[in-house]
C-alpha cells in the first residue's frame, strides 16, 4: 500500500494560502504544492530533493528543532512560527504546522509541513482540523497507536470500516479490537519488533460480527535517537479484491480442467504406442499435443508451443486445438496443415497478423506404417529426435519459421524412412532451460538420454526423463513431452 504523494499534495488544496511540503524522515523534500512555490519563490525542480531547512534561517531552525520533533512524536503535529528565507533572500515569519504521516515507500515516515505568511493567517486551518482533513482524504482507515499498540487516535474511515466508535476504540489493543487470528498477531508483532514497516493481510471481524479481509501497513514513529514512541497504521478493506481473486481462481481451475480434458489420449496399437507429459508453468499453458489415427496405417501427431504462457497463450492454443482433428484428417500433408494453421492465426488477429506476440512453433508429422516412412514439417520448433534401431539419431529440423512470423517463407517437408523399431521424442523448449543454462548442452544431454534409454517403454522413458531433469514442480516455462514408439510389423 503506497501513499500517493500527489493525493497528499491536494489534501489541503482548498486552502489557497497554505503552502504544503512533504518530506521523508531525513527532512528531504519529496513533494510540494503550488502555494508552497508561490510563498517560497522556488520552482518545484529547485525544491525536490533538498532539505526543508533550505527555506529557513539556519540559526532559528536549530533553536526550534528539538521542540518540533518532540511535539510531532508526542502529539502527531507541531505548530509555531519560524523564520522563512525566500529564493531572493527576503526573510519573513511564517506560521508552520508539521504533521506526522506514514508511508511504505522506502520504509520511511512522511511529514507534511503546512505554512503561510503571518499576514494571511486569518485563512489558516487549526492543526487538529488539518490532521482530520488528511485522515478523511485517505481512502484507507488510519489510526495512531501508543507504544503498547493501544489505539491513540481513530479516524472516521476506521469507524466506518469496523463499526467501532472513536470513544470505544481509544485505549483498546488494536489487534484484539480487529479480532485477528492469534498466529497473524504473533507474526505481526515479530515484524514490528524488528523496527521495520510491516505489512499484513488477514481477516478481521467488525463490531457487528461481519468478517472482512483487510490489508494493514504499520510504521513506527521514532525520536531522532531511534526510540519508538508509537505507530501509525493504515488499513484497507480488500474483501472485494479477495472475492474477485477467489472467483478468478475458480474460473482458471475450470479452464485448466477443460484444457487438460481436450488433450487427446495417446494412441496405443500393436504397431504404434505413445505417451505424453504436460506440465504448465502456471495454471494454464500454451503448450499442447494431439495425435490421431488417420486410417488403418497412418497416424498424425502434432506438438505446439504458443509463445508465452498463462491465460493468453492458453486461449490461442485452445483455438488451434478446436480445428486440429478436422484439419489433420482432411488435409493430412504436413506442409498444407502448417499453411492452414497460419491462415487460422491470421484470421484470429486480422489487424495484428504480424504481431510477434502471437507466434507459435510446432512439429507435425505423419507416420505411415505401410510405407515405413515419416513425413513432417518443423515450424521453428526444437528439433524432434528419431532414434533408429541401430542407435543413429535423426533430427526432425526441416520445415520453416514459426507460425505467425512476419516473414513469409514457404514450409518444407522432411521425409525419413525407418526399417525396424523406432523411437520418436518430441518436446517443447521449456525443458531446455531446466536441464542446463546452455541450450546446446541441454540438447546434447537429451540426445544422450534418448540413446541410453531407448529400451524403455514410452511411459517409463518419460517418467525417468522428468525425474532426471526436472527439479521443481512449477518450471519457468510450460513443458510438453511426447514419446512415440513404432514397433516392427
């Protein structure tokens, strides 16, 4: 929860003669309003980043320094007269009021310095009224606490949020007043004890018993010597946000189930067997695979990797999935299938056909067990590996650029003949970063694994591969692995 300095500058904008300067705990100026510029004669660029004492007579400021900070720490504000020095060197007295606020920016307190020419003091606002106006301007509930964490002040927003009136809240321990769970309180107190700004999200109970979700930020108020004298707490009602997050999670979970349900079952026949593993980096993935038996002796297999991951990538992959069966059974030829998929992508985004965001890579291949050959096209995808019975590996790297590329290049078709038992291994590039920081090293390790474990069944092959190379349940990128074994007729 970050405090918006622009909002704070406008808090007292109705007081035309009031100059407002906001400083951090080092008295460095971080924000000013127009009236402050008028009264001091400086520009905003000249003031931001400078110490507040730039605007005062140094001797006079030193004389009142201690009293200012003692009052701010004890009462939340200081009021008095101080000698001002304008940019042209002119000296005159101003009425100054300093207020203590809190911010989670850079783990520091913020202070509001409101001042006006003594000749204009008829338009001034009383200190308590000004502090009250600041509290009301904040969209969050604001409360100040004593050192023992009991309520010292209770804003109108806090009363509205929790239902406790000011007189009921003052003197009560804040965390028990909010009915937070004990383990939240313990965690909160531990962080506060370290002297840092603490942030906490938890449930709280209003006076009427209603349970709400809240987010709290607390900052300590300290003397110049570091002694903590109290705290300022800002509390935000995040119930609606949490409800939206919960609803979103439910929708994502449903979409995830739908996405996984449309993945085709791996083919299991006397001649061709398959198995697949699908691991999304998030709840939804842009990776997918599909396999179909085209006729008595031909099988179509495709693996796709939509650029990116998460919701947007999953929507594109689901759109592609919806037309794959009809397309593969009707068109069959790998080059024509790739061309049709490119047309589909262009139709999805007619005004952004060349937007790199919608790229996807793929390998589509047709296994013909009658002619004992595999036809394929590779559209910018990591080369699939075909392991022959004699131990030689053929890389399936012939094809063209990723689909959706701004460069229009015709797709090529690769043809590979096999004779005996053959293993095909297809994968998306998410696995490469998991194996080794060097892509070339990853590919070399994959080739070695394929050779060494060619005797395993498809399921055993993939399970052992994941156990060996995947060290975390949620990888950095989506992963899809597909093992295909062509047995000798």
